[in-house]
């Protein structure tokens, strides 16, 4: 009995999708953060504008399928969320600043949807890289829940799993102009309204 349980445990560990995100930031001193807040295009543009954010990437995480693609994720069968992975300089931008933006960018009380986008890939999530991030994320959720009061927050707070970078056309999608060719400003400190379109 014990050996079969051990075998099952080793089988689950052979799925890279379930492993922690072990990538390294592009420079020493930078940290990762990972957020899911609906369609990743608008969320990424919001983080691109933050002083101290050095790099953003959109992709898929928290699912069970190794190497997913957009089409598969959209079926809702892979378990992945659309996420933005941020690399930031904590001496310029605190993790709490990133959390504040996360809460301001979406409705954390709607399960598996943001506006017209419906499906598990549009869920609300904070995926942490260390215990400090986990603690700050939980504290920020509790504070946000006090502000909202009348609705329950459904945001999940979990360890960051393997990050699968989305297809190149999704990267900095709105900055590049999206489907309409209307480029949006990604400059640090820009406050222009973010228009999300396919």
C-alpha cells in the first residue's frame, strides 16, 4: 500500500506543469510576481506602466497540461489561468504596489469571469514566489474584503507553478496595437485609459 502511494506521488511529480516556477529573473536583485485578473492583455499593459517593473510576460499557469497553447487553454480543460508574470525591482517598486494594482484592475468577486470573458482561464489569482509574498497577498485580500463587504472575494492565493509563455502575438498585445492596430501607451506612469480589444 505504501509503495503504491509512493508511486502515485512520483507520477504526479513527473508533470512539469505542477512544478514550482523555477525560472530566474533577467538580472540579479529582481523578483518575480504572477497575477491572474481576467484577460491578460489589459493586465499586462497596466503592469508595464509601473515604475520599477522591468519586464512583463503573459502566459499560462496553474494548470495540469505541460506546454499548453491558447486554443487549448480556452477550452477550459487544461486548468490554466491567463497570467501576467512581472519582473520587478523591489528597491523601486514594492510587492504591495503590485498588489494594489491587481485589486484595482478587476472584480475579484466574480468566479471564473471578468465582464464578458467567461471561463476558468479568467479567474482571479495571486501566485506567490516566497512566504513574504504569500503573507502580503493574504493581508491585501483581507483588507480588500473589508472594503467590499457585501460580496465574497473568490481570488485564489497559491504558490507560483510553471509559467508557460504565451504565443508571441499575445506579448505586449495592446502596446503593439491589438487586433485594430491602435497602439496604446506603455510608458512608465502613463494614466491613459486601457482599452481591451481583440
